[in-house]
C-alpha cells in the first residue's frame, strides 16, 4: 500500500485481501437465530483513511446555508477556490463548527475534506471483496482526536486552546483547536517512518520547526489564541520529542498512544500495541 491523495493506494488488492480477511475474521461463520450458521453473511466495517490519502482545508465562511445541498455546494465551491485539490472527481465531506463573533462580525469555521472517488473506491472494493460492507468512512487523525476527547473528558476541551500532533506511518499532521473549534490543519509527508523521529535529532528539530511555523500562522490569524497544552499522538519511545516540545515551545505535552487506552482495560496480551491498533479502536468507538 502507498498512501496518496492523487494516485491509487492499493497496488495489489489480491495480495492484500487475504490479510484483511484474516484480520477481520471475515472468512469465519456467524451464528444467527436457532443455532444456524452463515459463512457468507456480510459484516459492516468502518474505513479510516490515512491522513495523506485526503486533502483537508479549514475554511472561514460568513454564512452557512441551513439546507444540506446548498451548504455542500457552497463548501465545495470555496474549497475549489483554495486550489489545493482537483475536485472534478472528488467526494467532499465537511464539518461545521460553531459560529464565533457577534453581529455582522459573526463567522463560521468549516473543516472540508476531499478524496478522489477512485481512491475511495479502492478501499471500498477491497472490503467488499472479502464480504465486508463499508458503512462509514473517516480520516485517521480526526478520529483519534474524537477518541482522545472521550477518554480525557470533553468538558475541558471547550475551555482550552490545544496543539495536536500526529506522527503516523511516514507523515506529520498538525492541528490547532481554539476552544474546541479547529482553526488550523496541516499534513506533511516526512519521507521516513514516524517511529524513527524521536531518536533522530534532525527529525525532532524538523517536527519542532513545523509546530512553531503552524503556531505562528495561527497567532497571526487569531491573535486571541493562547496555547499552553499539546497532545502528541505517536508510536514508540516519544519521551525525547515530548521533552523538546515542552522545553522549546513551553507547552504541557500529553502523550496519547496505545498505553493511554490500555490503561482503560482495552486490548489484550496478544494485541498489537501501536498506532494501527489505536486507529482501529478510534474507528469503531
């Protein structure tokens, strides 16, 4: 597999399909009424796309239509104006955050996500080929944020400004939330596996530089933003990076990883302890 927003992600579906079947138990029999078994009974599954398989933008709108079709048309048009992604054959989904400001200054923040139909169809076809029905599609980092909010307690979410950092596969995703409202999103390929970053000084500095640049942009656009907290979602030994973020950016950094959910009693002795498992929980929670 190769995560990309422009080219097909699955180069050999016939090789990957048996692995998906084994992981999900799609080949097993399912018990139904009166003890009967059906081996071909379709099962629902949620698809979490890698951050680098989609294009994401934070839009600011003066008005948001109430009717869904009008709202979707406006967001799609505005996303096209950003010229970050060809939309001719793309599916666009969005999340509208609460309005802010008063009177004529009232604004709306919209998180818009675009994915090429051909790429989405690859993931859907792969699931269907092993008897799984895709019932929901999400983006990994966004679902991880939702999972973290549920674990950490949602009340404080709306009282703080937060820097979020995801290191997964070969990419870095940075998000900034102002009292629960997303104001910044950036995903960047790193060219190396994310697990190598905490042990490499140059890569740690690269992540720090990207975070500093992101915070500078936010500060210019939102002078009232006041970030003292950060969440670092990553695999492996992240203490060196966590320490540098705390020292260099003067932030209280909370780690969010497999151990965070394992402390709640999830998982088992043989479960894979990493971002893949964490994302899987985020997808079904």
